[in-house]
C-alpha cells in the first residue's frame, strides 16, 4: 500500500506537467481576447498580466500553481474573478447527481439483465436483449439525448404531459421545502441520467452475461450441481461471485467520473455540471479552472485504481496471497 501511495507522486507530477504544457501550448492566453476590446488600455492589460502572473515563465507559473494546489488552493478563475473551488464546487455537485443516479441504474439493470441472459442463453428474450444491447453500444449517448428531447417535446405537444427536459430545477417553485426541491431536481435529472445509463446498461449486461456463461461451464459448478445444491445457491453464491470479480475491479474507475461529470449529456440537457464549465474555460483559456479540475480528476483516477485493487483483494482472497 505504501509503495502504491509513493507511486502517486511521480504519476501526478508527470501528468500535471504534460497537462500544463498542452494548455500553455495553445496560442495566446486569457488576455488575448481582452486586448481586442478598445476600452481596455495596454497599461491595464499589463497590470492584469502581472496580477494573473501570466508575465512569468511557464515553469514559474506551474510551480506556483502546484504549491498552491498541494495546499488546497486551486487558484483563481480569470473569467469569473473568484476562487476556482467556489466556482467549481456547485458544478461538481450537480455532475455528481447525474453520475450517481446513472451508476445505480447501469449496475442494477445491467447486472439483472446480464444474469437473466446467462441463465437463458440463446432464448428469444436473450437474443432480443442482445440486439438492443448492440444498438445501445453503437449509438452515441448525446444522440440518444437528442432523440429523448425530441420525444419529450412531441409528447408534450400531443398530450400536454410536461416532462422536465433541460435545466436543473423548476424556476416556478417559491420557497420550496428541502424535500420538495430535492424531488424537483430528481425529476429534472431523471431523463439525462437514463440516457447516460443506457450505454452502460448495454455494456455491463453483455459483460456479466459473458462472465456468467464462462463460470457456469467450470468444473466446480458441475460438481456443485452433482452434489445437489440449489440452483439459486449455485447461481448467486458461487457463479455470480466469481463472474463479478472484473466488475468489482472496475468500480474504482467510477471515481474520476465523479469529477469528470456526465460529458456532453450535460451540454445536450443544459445541465449545469462541470463539463459546460470546462468547455467555457477552454474557450476563454481560463488556465487554473482547466488545470485544477483536470488535476483533481487525475488524482481520483489514480486513487480509483488503488480502490479497485483493494476491492478485488477483498472479494478474491487468492489475490492477497499472490
């Protein structure tokens, strides 16, 4: 464990140096756009460049950011003129809502469908599930999102049924209770979460189905059947436990998703998550917003791999001895 923790240091430094170099390699900086404004004088631009430390060499900028980051200071946003953490924290929370709901849907439905398909291989239901799974894997999530929005708008025009589509909550609520507000946010988050989960449901169900079919053909499963163990005990205690080991190993990969957000689904549904913030920051070259959020995602990705190893060792004792 100590050795894995020590490996975090060079991995983090190399990844942030590369990230900083890539962002700085873009032509111009945040002040380039301001220089096109005739109301901003050259003296003011020089003053801002000094305040933002953009007049310093790149290595000095990186060192300043790194030392502040390690002390919990993510820097200042040039565009919003406020600390990055104060700007990003509510966006991270919004993204977390979508990621959590979609993860519960993806793993819950994906595992149930995968086990069902493995217990009834090549049946009509299994073949239909396979067709829908391949369809789900082949269609990009943002395209699903556009289809859902079109369907919701058509449904509203024909039936008057108004399902929340874009945004985070209804602006018509007046001093709602915390429970009422949470329910309103949940309704708005449901459509993008379902769209976000569809692709994962298709992938997880195919993965679990394949793992279960492989395990169900092992000698120890046939031995368990010969001993007269019940079908449910064989399926869920012996077969599913071993088939789910790679799935457990992938759980650590969810951690960076908590920071990375729901990607372009947030843009399609106008959900105020972290992805629109990152895209706006990239467009305006808001340096410390891009660097700090991406660095947080890198840290969580590394920690997520460690969590995966720990979970894998917990469910499979053979790994600890090897």
